[in-house]
C-alpha cells in the first residue's frame, strides 16, 4: 500500500468520524496521534478515562477504542483511502492499542463494504427506549452474524432458556451495583442530568439519553438516572422478551478485545443501516462471576464480550462528543 500524503484536515475528518463510536458510559477513552512522516495514525487508550471499579482490566476500554478504530477504517474507505491496521504494535507501550497506516485504497470487496457503512456512522445512537415486540427478521440477523465474522468474532442470538438466563444475569448485576457504593459512584460520575446533549459537557450520558423509567419492573438497559434523577423523565413499558445477541471471541486477550470492539461497531452500523435500533447491555459482563455464565455452553463462542439489544424503536438521541482538537495530536 503506497503512501497517501495526508493533509491535517483529512486526518481531522478521519478522527471526527472515528469518535462517533460508542464507549462505556460515553467516556470516550481514546487519543489519536498522527505521524506526518509516514502517514500513520496511532490509537492510544486514555488511562484517565478508565473505569477503575467496573473495568479494572480495561476490557471495555479496549472495546470502545476498537470501535473508534473501526470507524476510522470506514472513514478512510469513504475517502478513497486504505487503512492497514496493526494491533498492539509495541509491547513496551501497553496504551498504544493500534497503528493505522493510511495509503491508497485497494479494489477489494471489504473496502466497498466499509465505505457503504459510512452513512450509518452519525445515525447510530444507543437507544435506552422501549422497542416494539416485532421480531427482527432472520435475514437481518444473518447479516449481523456475517458482520461479526468479518472481524473474526461470533454473534449468537439468545433464545429460550438462554435468553431467560441472560435477563436474569442483568437483574443480578443491577442488584450487585445497587449494593456497591463504589460502582454506583462511578456510574453516577458519567451521568449528567443537569444538561442535555447541547450542553457544555462533551462526554458522559446526558439526561435526554437516559430513556424512561420502566413501569413493569426491570428493563433491559442500564438506568443512568438511578442516582442522578432527571425531571420529566417519564415511564414506559419495555418489551417483555428483548431480542438479545451475544458477541464473543475464542480467547480473551487484549487482541481479542480489540477485534471484538471492531466487530461490535461493524454489527451496530450494519443494524443501523438495516433500520434497527440498538443498545448494549454490559452489566453482567462487568462481574467476573456472572460473565462466564452468560455464554451458551453448547455454542462455540468462548468468551462473551458484549450483549446487544436489537429491535424496532426510536434510535435514541445523539450524545455529546469531545472536539477532535482534544483527542488528536499531530507530530512531525
């Protein structure tokens, strides 16, 4: 792949697309460094934005950064550029998660697939609102499974006893969070009931993205308003049997987390392009003793990395993003 000789404004567009990715509590735990000399963009994890209580090993941080990495690949393809990714390129620098060499676009089918997802980048929002009970067609689910396989991961749709097990784990995780003041404080620190998406803060979950209270017990989404009550939040009935899909990897190393984060974003963008609303239900995966039991023991998936909720409903509001200038450094 030959060099592209990127201009700073082109790099800013790439990073501007990258940061539309989801991350745990919308902490946006990423930094980008552009090396002018060789047209390489470095992706770094931001340790200051790590969740020390609920993500002590930084698995979720890797997932969020890798989702941003996937968006960067999509943006590059849309601009007619190729992106050669090297995961964890330097063992002595653990926060350097990936390097992306930008060059000329190849004629491969994957680049066309990536470019086609660009229109979904800014339409994808986490929806903590009720979905309808209309089932997602098998053809769309097959497309989402294929999207996960593109990135070397596996997507399994939970049904029957497995669905009931995962929903039970969500309730168990909520109870554990209720009685752990450190976990509750960490969640509350990223919930902002005092401002909307247009407010001054450029990270975290604003009140208009909390979604309504569930009027029928537990809901399949995290309640960010539990310790940060918001006025006029309202109540609603959530679907009785949420349509949940589990994304997993054969192993559970940092490289697997980075692959899973890219697969996660590919699945979310594909779902958005197909007219689906999505949210993520990661609570059971934040407790080691619950995470292992989330998997189907008869399935080939080794380690569950994320639980996704799929369906038809509101897309959810746009949540704030940090300015590109705050997350991008240009060197050389």
